[in-house]
C-alpha cells in the first residue's frame, strides 16, 4: 500500500465499484411489488401468530374450565356393624324372693331369735308372740264344744230310744221326728263349735313366727314387749321381719323398643358390672321378658338372673348390665359429616361410575361422630364426605378415597 501512489489507489477503487444502473420504471414497479408482498406476508404472519395464540389460550381455558367443573370429592365405604352389638343399660339388683313377715295374731312379742344379717332356713323359729286373750278364747271355745258334744250325745240317745219305741207303737211318729230333729241340730252345733276351736288353735299356732324360705334377715322392726296387731285387721300393722333370698338375684332392665326383638330368653347373653368391683363382670342369663312394650316409656321389661351362692353381691345395688344384642339386619356406620339434610329426608351422595346419585337413607343410632344407617346403603357404595349444598344426582365428580374415623387402613 505504501508503494502505491494516491492516484493509483483512486483508480483501483473505481475499478472495484460497479457502475450505477439506471433507475427505470420497470425496476421501480418490481421494487414496489416486492415491498407490498413483504408487508402482506408480515401481516399474515402476525395474524397467524395471534390466532394461534388465541386458539391455544381458549383451548387451555376450556381445559381448565372442564377440570374445574368436575369437583374432587372424598368418599368412604360404609363400615358394617358387628353381628352382635353390646348395649349397656342401668339396672337394680333385687333378691330372688323378698317378703315382709307379719303376725297373724294379736299379742306382745315375747322373744325373737334372729337379727339383721341372720341367715335362716325354711321353718326356723323367728319370734314368739304372747297372746293371753287368744289362749282364753281357745279355752272358751273348747268348753263350748264340750257342752255341744254332751247335748249331741243326749240327743242321740233320745233319738235311738224313740226309734226303738216307734217299732213297738209305744210313741207317736211326731215324738220320733222331734227327737231326730233335735239330734241333727245338736250335731250342727258341734260341727260349728269344732270349727271355732280349730280357728282359735290356728291363732294360737301363729304365736310362733317361722321363716317361710331360706334367706337372710334384712330388717327387724320389732322388739320384746312390742304390741303386735295381726295382719288381718284394719289397725296399723308393722312387719316383724324382712327376709330375702339372695342365693340367686334378679336384675330388671328396661330395654329400648328398638332392641326388643333381640331379647331372647336363654339366648341373649348378659354380664353385670358394679362400681365396687372395677374391671370385673359377673355372668348372668336373660330368663324372661314382659313380652309387652310399656306404652309410657316405650321399653321392654326384661329379667336377668344372677347366681350369688357366696353372697358376694348385695341386693339393692346399682348395676350396669351389658347385653349382647344380635343385629336384626345389615347396618352400616358413616361419618356424620356425610349426611345431607334436605326437607324431611336424610340423604347421602353415592358415587357410581364417576357420577353422583343422591340416595335416601334411614338412620339408626347416633354415636356422636358416626351414625348408624339401617337402610338405603350397600356394602360397596362410595359415600361422599362433606358434600356441598349444590350436590345433585348425575353430577360428575373426581373421587378421592377416604376412611372412617378409627380405621387403620
């Protein structure tokens, strides 16, 4: 470059630079067409890009809308209740036999032989009552009977004599009839006096009070010297003793009507729990029911018998009776949150083939966080928990499995 002169450089540039063409009308028209085509292509490109973006956005929006239109729900499978259900009811322990002992004659207590807590056998002498008035009445009755018997004997002799004389035609028939009538009247008097004597002998026998059955004395309401009124008169009277048979105890329970069909004597098992024996249960047996529902309480009275040979359990105690009641039909447990309250019906939402079917159900026992369903469900139903108020039959949903409270699966 340094060896070349400035003029030589200019000549070289002129050789390399092309000569300018002439700006003809045809060239100008081609340029305008090319510019217009390029602008049209740019506009079309912009439109295509915009339309594709809008279509893509609308597609995405439709997908999101469709996804949001199908709500996700949690479901549970109904849990079948046990074949035998245990119910706990209050009961009062009572003796198998309990009886107050009254006097059957008037008098004064001469002596008693058993106090409270005393164990007696049938026929044991409990007390002696002194009855001087009854003793005198018995003596008088016996004397009256002796007089009547003497008169009867005389009337018999007279009758026999007149009948003998009648055969000899020594007396009139009227005299014989009078003698026979007198004998019959005296015989009736003797019979009445004999019955009167037996009456007073019975009253005298009541001076001794005996135990009617084996048991324990639970109360003694008298003492030596007390005036006793017999139980047969209208005067106020007091039972001398209270006696109870406690080798076998009775427990009466009022069972709600809904469990009444499960109360089968000899089949329904029962256990007795008492506060004074924590953690221990005593086996009992359901022996009978009233076979009638009490119209006031809507309960069935049942009796459970309990063996108590050593007297461990005390009559009058409060007890909790655990009864095993067989289930009458298929029953299921559901969370309370799965219920739908609409009008007078109780309903649940069941998912079948991805769609909701609102089903009427019949409730059983309310167990707090769970409720028993006695009708309207199948074992394989998927029940929606916490259903929305807008839930209707035929609505599509997306299922999310859930479990019952307390389940370990």
